C-alpha cells in the first residue's frame, strides 16, 4: 500500500512540474499570429492601427446616418459639432506592460484598476454633459428619433449586443 502511495505522489509531482514548466514556456513565447507564426511588435502595432482606422470610419458612418435622421437645422449644427467632438471615442494610450503589472502586489494592482475606472468615469461624465446639452437643443420629434437610434445601438436597458463595446455615445475610453 505504501508503494502505491509513493508512486502516486511521485507521479503527481512529476506531472505538476511538467505543467508548471509548460506554462512558464508558454508565458515566454511571443504571441502567435493567426496561423501560428509569432507577430513582431511592429506587426502588432500595424494591426492595431488598422483596427483603429476601421473603427473611426465606422463611427463616422454612424454619426452621418444619425445626423441625416435627425434633420438638424442650421441653428442646431453648432450643438451637433460640440456633441460629436465631446463624444468622439478616445483611443487608449498604450496598454500597461504585462511584466510591470505582474510585479505589482494585489492591492497595488487593484489601485491601478481603480485609477483606470476613475478615468473612464470622468470621460463618461464629460460625454453625458455633452449629450444633455445637445439633447436639449432637439425638438421632441428629434429627441424621439435620437432615443430610437440609441436604443437600437445599445440594446435593451443600454446593454451592448453581442459583446460589442459601445458606440458613439457611450464608448469607453
């Protein structure tokens, strides 16, 4: 009976070391590309720039469509310009370095996250103020159109459909 236990303990230890070793190897390996090849930092930056350009184009199309639906008057155009400027999606600065984050203690990491959330909340407050100012310039019919467009974009109760992040009004930093 002792021999079986010893063999089992030795086997589990060897297995555990193998899993830990493969996890360490995977952490050191560069991020694989779509077909398994490693991407360089330049390639990652190029893909990110491409995504950002596509996102900006999509936002511009949505804004143009909403502008057309609202049938804004000349007097409302300055409010529209201020609204779109204030609600333009802000692209985040470079992501935090994973190695630096890994060195932080749990309380430090939580403080870092809380700081990021405070920045996001401040951005949302600026956007909300701009939204309220613009919304007040709209006629009741335009407000109804705006509300329908916002509900369609953000789903029921302001949630995001299919895991897609916000839109022109509620985009997170």
